[in-house]
């Protein structure tokens, strides 16, 4: 293997990239072919070029779409590298030439693409990582079905096994992610007009991947995925700026349970609220170490574990906390996880326990003034 195509180890790549001059990555993400990712990427490239930025096209696949071809305009195109494979000459992005050219920004289509054998890198996203390491900014495109963690979900929805995937960390570490979104009806209309594929392919596409149900599900996946990325960025921002208030950008539900029989009802209530808001929810229990707290029996632990099993079956994240104050641990967890709604049952403490330790519900209400607390009667 020549020096030009010599692979480096992941450790060497990481070492090369750990410097302040690493380029920035922006990804236009969509839920299906034809939503306008490449068009949007080229449009942004043209706008930046008009503002005096040095822009080149590293790789664009227009699929002979007229509107997309027009967007290429006068942008400089780096010639593709020709590679012979099995007697056929194929073309790939010329990563080396891009790095040698050193533009400010390079446009790269289809991040999940698999390169022709004989290329330096196996995947195009690896080429992009190399470009970023040389301080060049990249604007790229990706369809949601190519994210590795969503592979099984996409196959279940569409019946199609997507073979080309990228690791989720590529999207997670991107400096900016933009959803290119149109309604499924609008996308199907584009398809029928021949703006996505040749007209002879349209009837088959509408019966398979481009069925309305598929498109709705994939669209929701794309919107949810991007919302999660935004939510993580917001959480990081709030931590950096010491913001402890809950801004209620998305709902998060916390169900507080013990080993009492009412726990099942609380869990089911939490599941219904989470479904209504389509949000994440957690079922939390506290192992209290207070001197006056009654010790948990093996039977109670067994019952609690069964409740946890039910919660997981209904889609909840289960957390077991430990501390001297039940209310204190619950309030701390709620603030850390930006909980917006708490579900808890009426206290079952005896009068003596309430006298010695107070009411968990009352304490929790005082400690979570910016969170909605639903106190559920035990006999419901």
C-alpha cells in the first residue's frame, strides 16, 4: 500500500484532530430523498460565496434534478478522483486535492456514502473528518435513515434494510444541524412531477419507500432527533451559564414510587401523560438511609423490582436513588434532569413518622416551585 493511501489508527486520527484549528461541521438532515437537502446546502454555499467566502464543492450528487443543478451556479468544483475497480473506472471525492486547495468551506453531499475499494478511507464521513482536522469547514447532507442507532427502527417502518450508516457521534458532534422539512404530501407531489426520480420509477416508489405512512414516521424521527440535539445544546448552555430555572422547552415527566400498591397506578398515569406529550419519562424510587426510616424488607424490594419492570415495559427510564431525605433526593434529581411534571402519591407515613420526619409531598412542593406536581390519591 502506497504512502498516500496508508491508513492511520483511530488514536492517531484523534491526536491529529485535537487542536484548536479544527473546522466546523454543519449538516442538513432530511427524512427522505427529495426533501431538498442538497439544494439547501448549495443555496447556503452560494450565499456565503456572495459574502466573499472561499467555497468549493467537494462532492455533489444532483441526481439530474434541474433545480439542484441550477444551484451549483458558478461555485468552484474540485474534480473527482478516478479509481478503477473490477475493470470499471469510478469517481470519488478527492479528499487530498481539497486539503491541498485549503478553501474556507467545502460542500459534501451524502455523508453515509461508502467509498470505492482502494480509496484511502472506507466511508465519506471519514473523509470529512480528515478535512475538518485540517481546519476546513464542511457543510454536508444526510438522511435520517443512515444514522446507526435508528437502523432497526427504519427497517421496521419501511421494511428496507439500510446498509450504509454513520456513527451517531458524527451528528452529535456537528456544530450545527438543520432539518430540511417538507410535508409528506408535498414530497409525494415532487415525486409525481418527476422532480425526485425519473417518472417511470415513480409508481413503484409510491408503493414502497414513499408510502405516506413511511414518510410520516420518518419525518417524525428526523424532527425528534434534531430536537434531542437542540435539547442537549440547551442543557449544556444552561450549565455553562449557571441557569437552574426550568425553561420548559420540552416536557419531562418523573413518577415517584415506593413499594405501596398505588405505584402501578402512578406508573400508568405517567405513561399516559408521556404519550400525550410524546416526551421522555422516568420512574424514580429512593432508598432512604434516614435513622428514623423503616428498613426495606426483601419482600418490598421484590415488589419494587416488579414495579420497575412494569415501568420499563411501558417505556420509562428507571432510576434508583439513595439518601437521607426522600424529598431532597427527588428534588435534586428533578432539577438535574430538567423535569417539568412530577407524579407522586399521597403520603402513607403514620402520624408519628410525619411528626418526626415531615411530609415528603409538602417538602417536595417547597423544593420544586417551578415544576408541576400531581399528587394522586392512593385510593384512585
